[in-house]
């Protein structure tokens, strides 16, 4: 664990640590004053890493949105963590773009041909039963938002990125985690 020299007592602050993802309530850290404005660095009582809170009380790094998903292929797991991590540093547009890339990678992992259009990947996943009932409009939403993020000047919002992470997480659980919770029956 890190040891920060000169950390002093602060009013306890409850937050989810952006490093260890545990809800903590440390009472040690650093305070910086500039006129009537204050910023703080709290030291996580679990992992010992610093978290900065600006004068608007925004947290850096923030907590990752979404949950870990089990049984992901390495490259898809890395992309999913990149999408979650991007939100934690207020990088909402890259998070939305990563969600699109995740869908493309999942389709190829499930047997779609590489180098196809995004629409063909969506159609492949729907035809193979990998998109849950009533889920196709969510996939279309990811396509629409990622097209906006990629081809237009508009920036994505935190709300948009969080919605896409939530759907992406559910899709990954549906495709990878749930099939591994209970093994398929053996045929005698």
C-alpha cells in the first residue's frame, strides 16, 4: 500500500474508489485552498491510492460504470474495460465508440466474417439469437450514437455513454457469462 507523507485529517468522504472499486470513507488526505475554493485529495482507506475532488466536487478518477463480466475473451474484456474506464475520466465519446467496437468484436468472435459492415454484424447476431428479445433497438441505438460520435461534431454525454455501457454489459452477460454459470446438459 502507498504511504503519503504529510496527509492530514479531513472530514470523512464516502465514495467509490476509481482504483479498487470499493466504497470507502477515508478521513485522511490533502486540502488545497485558493481564495474561497477548496480542492481535496483523499487517500483510499482500502488501496491507499489518491482520489482528487475538484471545487465542483467531481471525482478523478471516477468510479467505473458497469460491472465486471465473467468469461469474456481477452480482447473483448479489454475493450469493455476501456469503455468503462473512459467514462470514469469523463471521456464519454470514446466510451460510446468502444461500445460499437465491442459489438463488432463479439460478432466476429461468434462466427461473423471479419471486415463486414456494422449492420451485417448486427444482423448476424440477431439471426443467431445473441441479441435478446426487444434488444435490437438497443443495438440500433449504439449504431446511431456511435455514428454521431464518429461522423459528427457532437460530443456524447455521460448519460448516453452510461446507457450504452449498461446495454453492452447486459449483452456480454447474455452471450458469455450466463452460458457458463450452468453447464449445458450432456446428451447420453
